[in-house]
C-alpha cells in the first residue's frame, strides 16, 4: 500500500524537508535513505549539494513541496530513484532511461573495464564494437567515450529501448559514431567486430518473483529473464558472436553470481579462447567473462 505523504513538506525549509524525507524513507526500511532524500530534493529544486547547504533555510514553495511529496510516495512504494527521475549515471556519464531499459548498475562497469583492457591490447585503429541488448546504450556509449576512434552498433528487440539509446548517443555527442538496430542478438549484424559486449538476461525464470521490488516491478522482464537455468541468452549469443568476431577479437559478457564457469564452458564450445579469469565486481563476484577468437 502506498503511504500518503501529500503536502507533508508544505511550509518547511529545504533542510527540514530533507531531514523529514530521509526519516520517511528510513521508516519505510529503504536502504540509503539519506542519499535518496538528498538526490530527490536536489532534483526538485535543481540544486547540487552546495546549493542545498547554502539555501537550507529557504522555505519550499507549494509547488516544490507537492513535487517532493509525489517523489516520496513513489519511492516509498518501491520505485527506484533512477526511475523516478528518469536518469542514471553510469561510467560518469548521464543516461536517460525508459520503461524498456534496465537501470545501469555499477556491477556492469566491470564489463566496460574488461572490454577496454582487451580493446587496448589489440591496438586496432578504428575498432568496431557491437553491444547486444543495448538497452539505454550505457555499455556501448561508455566505450565510445573512452575510445575516440571507435565505431559501435547496439542491438535490441525493443524499439523503445533503441530510441532511448539513440537519444543518449546524441546527448553525449556520440551519435555520429554509433548506430542502433532492431534484431534478436546479432541476427541483423554481419561483422566482423573487434569487440562484442553484452549484459544479457541471466536471471532464472523462477527467481524473478524473489527479486527486490525495485527490480521485479520496474525493470523490463525481457532484459531479466534468462530462461529456466539462466543461460538461454548465452547459448544463442556466444555462437553468434564467435562467427562475427574478427580474428583476435574479444567477447565480454556480464554474468550472474555463480555463472562464470558455465559461461566459459559455452565460450570454449564455440572455439573461443578464455585467456584470463573473470573480472570481479566490488563485491568480489566474478562479473565480466571474456574470451578471444584466435587467428587461424
């Protein structure tokens, strides 16, 4: 049940409203209540942390109080802050979201890190990159931001997601070095690519109802559901990638907890060579699994 907080912030100062919002979020047993409160009130007021402190004694207008109350209700109901605001930072870059895109998460930055390692080892002029199931375009656009002479293509089944990714590419000044294609995995791509990356759906179907409300109710199930055992996407993606990689090219995919070794087995079965251990995320979970296509 959504907790009503309408007009709860009317007449309060910015600082007292921030404290009141944080208290409401804590009472709803939400993690990072202080941080969420600061982000939400900053968004309502268009102020950064310095501005919040400098103007802390100013009273909220009725419109600001009403907007903050609406944000509070949505957050208490389990909607993530990124969904409420429609944006999320990834790799230090701002990304617009839509209902068809995942919220980019810090774990996925390990895929970018491993991809950059491999791409730089190749020392290829103007590398070609493919991001499969691109969503908001976060992985692809982070890589293009870091590799100024690269060109990339993102694929997705969702036209809405592709529109979101194109918008993000344009906003980041990367529209002329990227293209976006509607297809299943790599079906519409011919290659060859020097680097293929993906954060495919890998949650076993039976596990989805057990996920947090932020994920199960707000992330698109198409981007979560990996089939009965969580490996359906990898079984399709890995052989397709092996066919479209240039000799010496690399595939990097995100893995769920406990999945890395089985993914490496699928890579080896597709004649890709796993030449280094998976890259772990900040929690120590093997997250970015990679392999190369060796020259003949």
